[in-house]
C-alpha cells in the first residue's frame, strides 16, 4: 500500500483539489482516504471524466496554447527554437488576416477533437454501465494499483497503442488510392499543414483524428481494463508526449525519446506521409518505413552521447590488462621457481 501511494504523488496533486483543500505535504493515509472518499461519494463516471478533462487541459491544451501564443507573438525568438526554422511557424511574420483566421479555425478544431475524444470516453462508460449493464470500462475502485502493476499496464498499453496507431494510420489514413474517404480527409486536413505546430496533435478531420490518435490511445486502456489511476497516468504521459512531439521545437525536456519523436512527426508531414506512421517509431523501424533517423538511430546517438561504447572498451581493456598481468605474474613465478631450482 505504502509503495502504491509513493508512486502516485503527481496523481494525488491532480485529484485532491477536486475534493478538498490543497495540501502541499501529502500524507499517505490522507491520499488513500481522499481517493476512497472521492470514489465513494461521487459517481465513478463523474470522477473519470473530470480527471480526464483536467489532465487533457493541464498537460495538452494549456501548454500547447502557450507554445502557440509564443510562436505567434514572438516569432523572431520562436524561429530560433524551431527545428525547421521559420517554416515551422504557424503564423509567418506579418501574417495576413486570412491566415490568422485559418489558424484560429485549426485551433478550434483541435480543441473540438480533444473534447470529442472525452465525449466518446464518457459515452462508452454510459453504454457499458447503463445500457448493457456491464461493469465500467475502466476500473474505478477504492483500492489503489501497485507500482509494478502500473508499470506493466503502461508497457503493454504503449506497445498496443504503437501497433494500433501504426496499422490504422498506414493502412486506413494513407490508403493511397484514396478509396477510403477517411484517407482523403486526412490528406486534406492534417497533411494540408506545412509543418506540425503546437496543438496539431489533435488537428485533423474529426473522424480521421479518432482513427489516428484517439482510438490507438483509448483502445489499449479499454482492452486491458486499466485502473482509473493508471489511465490518468497514461493520459498524462500521452498528453505531454503530444504537446512536445508536435511543438516543432528542437530542444525538449528529454531529447532522447521526445526529440526523436518530434523530428519523426515533422518528417511525416514534410514527406507527405511516406513513412513514420507510429507515434514512437518502433513499428516503422520494424517495417522499414522510417523516414530520416529511426528509433534505433536515436538509441545509438544517446549511447554515443554517454560514450557507452567507450566505457565498454575501457572496461574490456581493464579486464584484458588484468588478465595479462595475472598471466605475467604466473609466468614470473614459474621463472623464479625454475631459477631457484637451478640454484639448488
Ligand atoms: Zn498521415
């Protein structure tokens, strides 16, 4: 129990303001009591939707809007931070009124799509519990998930997400004959932008958005029946990932994972959807559809940065020297012994 609570300080930060006064030093028992009170005193659907909405707003919509405002109002400073320079600026300097309105419309659709995803999540819960009279789609219980359980669920969830996202994006949204009208929508909406900009993670035709981003994120949670707290954590990480991967900035909190993802997201738009279909690039690497640096290049670059191969070589050298010294020592002993014997 103790471990479970220590593993969730951020979640408690998110959930506690919804029920009681904010406390900076969170005590473990208090968290458990708060969580049980929250679940016992409010309908589970309300807890799930308010928590999901809070996460989407705090970790995706607000930071993305902040980045977008920075790009729009301080373009000369933003330009230097963008990997693609001024071509990644959603509003060029002295943008026309028409362009500004077009951008505002895109922002509107992005926020609409984010809310659409939450509405679908709420509808699924309603259908499960009220119409089909099944148990809820996500686990909302007073018990807390253990850290190991959370890690296992997250690992399985992200692998499944990568697989679903890759398959749907490549085979449905990039069906090049455009026989599927969804693929035409994806081309005319998302692929009409010059480069990804903050908030473009959810910018697409609403149906294409559901297929490209919402379903790959939500289906794993549904299939694995995540505990609500695990889901909130998963949604937080995914929201942060979307905020940074679509920001277009060349500097990220962690260049290792996020930096690579951001460049692959840029490349998917720049090459008109020739490759880079999955969010993490794992399936693209396996299927040979990576454009630009793939996920393995990122790992190698990170290893070079930390000089992993140098460290391994040095360690090997030390072992080799140790072995030869021992061998020399043994040889020396033999010679000495022989000499001593000759003296006798
Ligand atoms: Zn695409």
